[in-house]
C-alpha cells in the first residue's frame, strides 16, 4: 500500500472497534462481572502501615501549621 493511500484513507475508529469486538467474540464484554482481588499477607500489612504513615503525616502537617504565628 502506498503512503499516499494510507494518508488519504479516512480512519473510522468506531467501525474498527465494532469489527474488533465482533471478531474476538466480545459482544457482551461489559456484562462480565469483575471480582475484587484478595489482598493477603505482607501486602495487606504494608497497606495498613501506609495508611498509618499518611495519617501521621497529616497530623504533623496540621500541628506544624497550627504553630505558625
């Protein structure tokens, strides 16, 4: 295919998307239920420490602004 043909060819993304959906058999892809992943072990602990760290930082910022005269 010549470069001029590719440039002059009008791209219609909606039609391309619909063709892709039909080819892949994803007609009802929005109806597939998505389950939340279980977070266990050290990852759960790390997230709790991160929450505590953020809370402590917010408290320190509030205390720091309160002490400005």
